[in-house]
């Protein structure tokens, strides 16, 4: 009896944490829950069109503006997490991003802080949740593609509101039709190179693709001091393609290997 009384507070705490979740909600199989987070809203439905930006958001002439976007139909699962107060939205965002990359996700767009544009537009125009509005310096957004069957898009939006309350919005879209070729932005690739030190591009063939050659060249031109090593079975051919796109040869080294795909590593 004495042991039961000691366990009672712990059992109550566990029961409270589950009871706090939105009725009928569940975490995504692709993404573990951030510790002590609670689901405050949950929605699952088929959508005829879901738009995910690949650009900073702004409003011009009363219209939402972005240079790139991904649009698809399919089954949408949207989850809003209220995070523990002793963490920021960026803490949960970083943990989720690192997990997705470890699982082989391809990042299509990634921004943080004021680089994302208007928090009000992200909260209200993209995710339709005013609770996600906060200072623009406290936000982060990511769009990733899980190409392994079944194909999926995963979007993350993190915010720490002005009152200090942190939230993470997580969405998964299971498209009704194949998405086809989706290119990340050059800024996203550069951010990955700076943060992780490398780009894993396992689906690129040994023979360079024109659109990817141009994209990687734009990425390297965004930081003229950046030097990289290319590895993979087509590394030499990719180096030649980048030089043909105007990247100085001295900025690119080659580490020949028989591995499929292409790996771009930052030289320190």
C-alpha cells in the first residue's frame, strides 16, 4: 500500500500528459514527439490543393507573393504541438529537422528568423492558425520530401510567441499523384552545407543533369569563399559540369569513389 501511494503522483502525471492531447490525435510515424510536447490541434483530411512555399513570404498589393512553391493534392495530416516553456520553437524544429535528414529526407526549403518573411502570413495564410503568429526573429520553416515509397511531403513551422509560448506545426501530405522532379533552392543547399558540412544527393546519376548542375553552381556562387569536395562515381563529370557553369576549378576537389549518387562536402 505504501508503494502504491508513492507511485500515485507519477501515474497522475502520465495520465495528465496523455489527457492533454487533442481528442483523436496521434503523432506521425515519421517524426517522434518532442519531449513533454502536447498536441493542441489535429486535423486529417483529403485536400484538393495544398500549397507549400519555397520562398520568403511577403504581401504585395494585397496579394501573397513567393517565387517558388510546391502544390499538390492528397491526404493531409496537420498537428499543432504546444512545447514546454523551457524550450524554444527552434529547439523542437532542429530536433525534427535532424531526424528527417537521418531518415533520408530531401530538404526542399529551409529558412530561419527574418529570412522566412512575415510570421503573420505563415500563421494565417499558410497554416490557418493565428496561435502560430509571433516575432519574425523567432520562427523557422522547412519543407522536406520523403522519396522512399510511399512518397510524402513533410512541412515544419516553429515559433516562439511574444508571450514566450513555443509551438511547432507539423504537416504530412501523402500526394494523390507522383510529385515528379522537385528541386531545392540554392539558399537551402548552402544552409545545409554550412550547418551539416555536406550534401547527400544519392539519387543523382553519374552523368550530370543540367538543372542540378545549374543549381549547385548557383549554390557555390552564393559564397565565393566556399570550397568543396565531390565524391561518388560521377564526381569527375560533375566537377567538369560545375566548372562549365562558371565555378572556379580551384574551389572544387574530387574524391573518386564507386558509390552511387553525389556527395558534396565543405572543405574547412
